[in-house]
C-alpha cells in the first residue's frame, strides 16, 4: 500500500516540522511506502490531488491540514473521478489527518484530532463511500453556508490573508463582530423544484455533515451517506434570542425555534440580487446565485465505521 500525503504547512497552530517528523517515524516503523507533497499556495492541493489520483500510483491520498486543505484535495480527487466514472472503485481513498482550526470535516467523520490516533484510523479504519456536493462547479463534503456564517469566514479569510495566525479566540471575535453588524439577506430559494417565498435570512446552510464552526451541530439529522443534503434556514432573529440559543446550537437542539426551518433534499438553488458572503467547507466565496446538488457516493474515504451502522463499506 502506498500513500500520498498532501500537506499544508500553514494549517492550524501546531509546529509543522515536529508533526511531520513524528509522522515519518510512524510510517517507517510500519514499513509503508509514501510520498510527501507540500503545498505552497492556495489551490495547490487541488492540483497535487488531481495529479496523484490520475497517476494510479497511490492507494491512499491523505490530506494533512484544515477544512480548506481537505476541500482542495477533495476537489482534485472528485474532478478526476467524474471524468472517468467507470474507474470509480479503482481510485484511491481519501485519508485525513486533521491539522486545522475547526476541523469540521474530520469531526463529522469521527477522525480524532491527535496525530497518532488519526494515523491509526488511516491504517486500520474502514473504507467506504460517502456523498459529496457540488455548488457552482466546486465540490464539497461538509457544507455550504450563505449569510452570517459566510460573513464570518470572509472576515477570517481577510485576517489570514494579512499573514496573521488564526486561533479560536480570533474566530470567536469574528463571530461576535459579525453578529453585531450583519444584516439578514433577502434570498429566493428553490428546494427540489419547490420555490419558497422571498424572505430575509440570517443564514442558509446546505450540509452534508453535521459539524460546523468547530463546536456547532447545526444540521443534527445529516448523514454523509444518506443520499440527501440537509438545509437549515434561519430567518431574521432577535439578537437576544440568538445569544440565548447558542448552547442549543452547539448541542443540535435548536430546530424547534420558530425562526428555524429544516429540509432534506437533493438540489437547492439560492438567489440574491447582489453577491453575498458564503463559505464552502469553511473557505470564503461570494456570488449572487448558488446552484447546489448532491453527488451520491462520489468519494471513497478511510474513517471509523459510523456509530449507527456500517454503510457502504468495502
């Protein structure tokens, strides 16, 4: 078995060299064949993953980084798989060693944060297919957020672009700042060809997984392999109501709020008169229209078995 590790050296807060040194020790202890490929700029992980997937040389392509790095690797892998669907089962599986700030994708898959435990999952975990999503030609496996959460990630992106190291404290400050200044957006939605009346929304989250923002469980009914996207709609909400219900959002107990609606579907279209903030698996993005669709069983991954049942294992 041969591994291709695609590594973002700028992810998270941990020191890069000691982490890679520990990983090398584990790989050499187990006599495994591997290559390390280091990203140098945004989008580089996608190019590396595309090349590694198409080469046929690797059994596992492993993303080491945060949600953005994982998303780039996923885009490269799915792009190749979509071009030759007859070989889908023969393409390498995605492995993850989380090294970012929120690590929502890894958390949703049950992959532990620590290097040694994540490595154990990579070597001993089950291989199965999960769904993915596509929005405006970009792929995702966790979710697409339009509105407030998109504005938060846009501010985080600007902070990172200026060379600052992101942290949980910076994320919290962005949450509070956007909470104070964000104005709900007038959006038009179509869910599986059913049009909803235009409304002002604080946020519209289209999710494949449950984990958002490092600690929140905004789409608690979501499953990565159920063939459906989960859509959380949060209409304009009083600020005091928002603050009081943060603990409920962390625990996934917020769906009974009158400002919240929840749908499950295969396609979603979101329209606005002007470009609005969005994030795709935590990466900032702006547009005035979002055409989102489910891609069932589009990606092969290595992860622990789901707690409820073993679905699609191979």
